[in-house]
């Protein structure tokens, strides 16, 4: 790939070529992309260049990288109602998950408490899956999440997905598209369990998020309780009086 004086960085040019292949179907959804070694030979560049290009595509949400399965294309959204949220809060949450690392702490089926049952609109005592994970960036814990999934959805998610990808992405891959959600942010003090997971002192101040995500019909598909270390988490929102798109940044 011979550069010109006005050429963008090499990894961006590689990313652009791969991006076009994803768009035109050269790399179809469900089939892994060629490996880093093969791409290195094809483009005649260093392996670090390929990794940077793939990282860029992953940040954009065009690919996902699964341990043991390689790099997979992510299905592009249609132009229907679901596409209207792709630049909103839920999509930003998804991309935040894609650019950080997850450590699975525990997963098990439990009986829904009254709080969980109300959030998921099921009867108390209903069988649901509880998933506890810690998300890290640069090896530092950013947040820990306690997520509850209806059994019908949880049973369609491959166990490895709970380790390797954002849960919203895993839910979509199981055939349940998210379309809307509600959440609240409150200030709390770290419990002993949360403090241990986030490697902070018990009682330290945290931001807690309670979030319910639903499908297009308003049926809840996920109830999340998240605890964020405030020194690593920033929540900013741009508001528009004219009714334009609201954009939310979640940064580390």
C-alpha cells in the first residue's frame, strides 16, 4: 500500500479497505475474517498495523472479536425504527462495552426477587439468569454489573458470549433486538462485595445505574444494576431544543 503525501495513516487505509469489504459482503456476517497473519501478508504491513485497523473497526461496532472464534462481522442495522437508536444512549453503551474488557465473575439461574420481577415484568420467584461481571480498561476495574435476564433469552445465549462481548450484543445475537430503555443514576456507597470487585475501599462513593432495556414492543429483555467508579466514568449529554439526536458519551 504505497503512501502519497496526503495519505491518511497506514492503519486507517487498511481499516477503510476492510470496512468496504464488510459493507459489500466480501466478509459476510457469521463468517470470521481472515486472521491477523493472513491480513499482514495480504496488505504487506506490520501486524501492529492490522491490529490497529481491527481495533478501529471494533470501536465503530463493525466487528466483534471472540476468543476461540476469531473476528466476526457485526450485522448492520436496518433503516427501520431500530436504526433510530444507533447513535443514542443504548448504542453508546454497547460501544463502550466493545472497547473494554470483561471478566465474568458468576452466572446462575435464580428466583426473581420482587425488585427484579417488577423490572422484568414477571412474577416474583420466576426463574431468571443472574450474571455478575467486571469491566476493565487498561487492567483497571471501571464498573461491575449485576444483570438479570429472562430465562427464555438467557437460554439462547452461548456461555462464551457472557465472557467476550457486551450483553446487549449477546442478546441481539440470540435474536432479541433492543429498542428502548429506561435508567436512573444515583450516588451510593460501595458494599463489601462491590468494593472487592472494583478494588476500592468499602463505603467509597460510587455511581449506581439501574437500567431496564426492552424490545420494540416494550417487553423487558434485561435488568441491569451497575456500579461505576466515578474517577473512571464520565456521563455527558448533549441536549437539543430542535428535536435533533441526543448524543451521550461514556468514556473511561
